[in-house]
C-alpha cells in the first residue's frame, strides 16, 4: 500500500522524511522518493526497491531543507522503477506531488495536457496531477490544487509542494486516508499515523473533500470551494505495533476486514453496467483475438488454484468455452495439449511462485497466449504474461491468502463478463450480474459485522483434530479453500470434498468426532446438499452450515448455522469464504498459533 509523509518546520526535512518512510515499510512497497525545498527550488530523489536504495541516492547526492514530502509506492499503474516512483513533477520542476489512490480518468487528462504542450516522463496516473497544478497555478498553491482536483475522477490522498509558493505544503484527500500531525512550530502530513508517531501524538484526520494548507505558523483545512473548515484534534494513544496492524491483532484479520474495500477496488473503473460487460485495460487482445480462442487453461498453486476452479465454472457457464484447471507443478512436467488458440490464464498473488512461473513459460513456449491475474504489480509473472489484470488487493502480509483470493475470483468474473458478452452472454444477464457484483462490498461488510458469532463457533471447534469441508458446484472450490485456510494456520487436518463424493469413501470417516462444514447457500444445488447433510447427521457427524437464509430444511439438521446474504450462484464463493476465513483465523488464534507466519510456510514459494 502506498505511504505519504510530509514535513514543514525548522528541522532537517530529509532525515524526518526518511524516518517516516521507514515507519511505513510494513505496508509493503516497491519504490520510494522524496522532494525537498532546498532554498532554490524543489529537489527530488527517487529509487526503485527498498528505502535503503533511496538513502544511498541521498548520501551520494544530498538534499537539505526544512520542508518536504516523501512517498513509498505500491505500484498500480506502471512498473516499480525509479521513473515511476513518486514524487512526480511538472514540466519545469516547480511542482512536486505524492499520491495514494487511483485516478480513473488519467488517460483522458494526460491526452488533454499533452495537447497543451505538457510532456510526461512516467507511466503513472499520478504525474497528471503535477501537470494539472502547473496548468492551473495563478499565485496560490492551494487554489491550483483545488482546481486540479475538480478535474480528477477516482481516489486520492496527495501532498504537494512548489517553488512557486515555497513556504507551504498542500494536502488533500478523497477516498485515501490522510492526516496532519501537529508539532511545536512544525507540522506533518501522513497517510498513516505510524509515519509521524515518533514526532507527535496530536493529529487531525482529514475527511474526503478536505484540502489542508500547512505553513510554519500553523495549518488550515478548506473545502473544495476554499472555505475554511473546523476539524477536531485527536490524541493518539496506540503504540506503533498496534498501528501497523491498523488496530487489528494480526495482519490476516486486518486483510479479512479489508475485503469490502478490496473488492470495490478490483471493480473500480472496470465495469460497463449499461453494456453488461467489463473493460480490461491490460487484456492486450482485440475482440477478434479473444474470439479466436477455443480453449482455456488456468494454472496456479494453492489458494490461487482454488480461485481457478471457480473461474472454470464461470467461464464454461457464461462463455461456453472449454476450460482446464491445472496445478502449475503438474502442468509444467506433463505434455499438455496447447496451441495458438489456447489462452493460458495464470493466477498468482505474488507473481513470483516458481511452479506457476514455469508453467506459464511452458504454455508460452507451446504457442498459447498468456493472461496474468496478479496482485503484485511489476512481478515476474505480471511482466512476462502477454496481458493481464491486477487484482488491486494491496499488499497481502499474512501468509494465508484472504483478500487476494476474493479479488482473484472478482477478476475472473470481470474477464468472464468481457469474453461472455463477446460470445453467448446476453446484455440483460450481464447487467444482472454487474448489479449483484456492486452489492458485494456492502454484503461482505454485513458478514464481517457478525464476526463475533464466528469467534463463538471457533470455541466449539478449536480442539478438533479433523475437519471435512463439503460443497457442490461453485462451492466445491470454496470447500477446498476453507479447508486450506484451516489447515495452514491452525494445523488441524482438514479436507475439502465435493459433497456428493461422500458416499464414495469419505463417509466412512463420519462419527460424532468429525465436524463437517457444509457450504450450503441457497443456490441451484441446495436441495442436493440437504441430502448430504442428512447422510452426515444420520452417522452422528456434527454439521456447521454456511447458508444463505433461514431454511425450514436446515432446522434441526445443522448443529450450527451461519447465514450469508443472498446473491447469485457465481458470487456465493466470495461471500461464503469470509466466514470460513474468520473460522480458521479464530481457531488458530485460540490454539496460540503464529497466524501471520504459520510454521513451515512462506508467503511466496519461489522455489520448486
Ligand atoms: C494460500 O493461503 C497459501 N499461502 C498458498 O497456497 C498460496 O496461495 C500459493 O503458494 C500460491 O501463491 P501465489 O498466489 O502467490 O502464486
């Protein structure tokens, strides 16, 4: 996740900015930079990779001043390199901007500015802001920033400095957190209180639409008509460790609770509700090329393989094209049938998983076009696939994947809409699906609000030694994912199975010591699943049902029940996964495990 820190006062800005950036490292980033007013103008120093690279650039070519801004970048547009690192400047180097968020109309604005003679050097959406301010500047920096912001669609948290109006920092927020820190004759701006907690515990949280002007004599907060606003001063009593996890006990829990926002971000700017389809900037395939595809292979590992199975259902159901899902580790050593009409979709949160990377290269070598569904921008898989979509889930610190998984499913649905509407999917069905997609963030929040109910359930199951997770159709992969979540952080053995497979062996396992989790939303296979519930109950098994409404069928059958909001079949895996993530999390915590770094596991398996 990107990080912002700014300082204006009487001390050396560079050192304070670097210290603030170090405090933001935990959020994940891939490049960093500073802009400092050195008495003659704005000087920027930037570096790809870790902050230590930026420190080396600064020691080789120091910049001194008592006013500046800095940024750690988690790339969303443009690969993570020095050129794309923030701060970004205008044509003459008089304005420097750091930005968190996504500008949806950046391409349109860039084209207009280029028509007015502006030259761009980066691939980022952010650089547009510097040129808009340059274009609008007419004496006061805050006025130029406000004028620029009126033209922007999307989200931002920004900090701006300029040699044209050199004794101030202007900051603004819309959809991306930003706050001001209050010192003695010195002021700070930051995207996260951890960046400035070592300097001050008095902060002013900005609201969406606020524009803040910081000088050495104080600060003012304006609305976007430059009218002054009053904002409350808050006292921070958290310690740094708590802040880095956003007040949550673990990164995994924080990331589970981020899912309303991450699902929103995955859809942002990619839906065409009227046409009932999606727009995918990174597809890099014409409609004709897409239509020439007559088979799809999806390859991945672990949780990403589970989202692949859901994608298989979606694509075959809505696009009527054959899909094969392959474990990357198997695919790379088989002699798969691949040709130039094959599209190989490669799913990876990290974009660095060795088996998945090798499988992608094998598919490419055999003539397939490759399409990456990746979270980490600029990762190897993202760079080597012919096209792709970033899931925009932000850094996933917890080893057990949660928000990346649900965003992978969302990204697969965006692809399915695009391909389906070129083939046999009608506009009405496409619109219905999009309408249900847009309800998801709120529905996920409804589930999260009931997390205490799941924590109570965890007390019932924390000492078990085996679990079965059963589902059908779209929720067979959900069962696999629920089982993986539990086993990888609680170390309890858990298996996911197609519910109908029970009678072909696993039913021998059922007795009163075997808890069975049924993923049983009210979908097209609900009635079939009820007979599986009865099979388990008849043999003394204990049943926890994740279902979508109080059903007479379930009364007296399930020992425990958790209801998720109603939605269409293909979206039930996203909603049903949230209680399963929470169940695994709370059981693991109650067993005293290291939830964020479970034993034997790595966040990215970069070895075979
Ligand atoms: C999921 O919780 C695990 N951490 C693991 O299965 C992971 O999904 C797998 O290693 C694939 O990683 P990737 O998505 O980064 O390629």
